[in-house]
């Protein structure tokens, strides 16, 4: 937890360009964007991964912020993706939600 990048960002030890912030949640751009808009929606509290979330209100809050960012970034009528990685599949072991757009729709096989 001491070396967690997202905790350091939450503590303002590492600067990030916040696009949204409140007491529980922060939003900033991914440093390695995979789409023109690639945001990370991150709880300030250190939660390791998806299945470790015990506070359903935190989920609710995170998803509300995702919705508002979709609106704010004008992605509502453009193809976009929301992604949550679980343990071991993410670079940083601190729960975060990716919002990416506009992206090409995958072509149907
Ligand atoms: Zn953390």
C-alpha cells in the first residue's frame, strides 16, 4: 500500500491532472492512453481489486462518476468502453475503472 501509485496520487504525493475529484473518488487520464479519451476512475481508499470491494455504496458511487464522466466527455453517443480488471490482470493493485472512447466497434466475426 505504501508504494501504491494511486494512493500516492490520492495523497497528492504524485501529481495528476484531476478531471473530477470528491472525497471518495478521483478521475484522471491514463498515462498510456489506448483511446482519444482514456480516463481512470479510482476510489481514494485502497481497495486491491474488484472482488475485494465490500462497500456496495462505493461501487454505486464509482459507477455514478463513470456515468457523469461519459456525459462530461461527450461520449454518450459515441462508442465507448468501460473496463474493470481483477486481481493479477492489472498493472496497479488498486481498484480502478477504465473509460475509453471514442473507439471502433469490434467487427462481428
Ligand atoms: Zn492504493
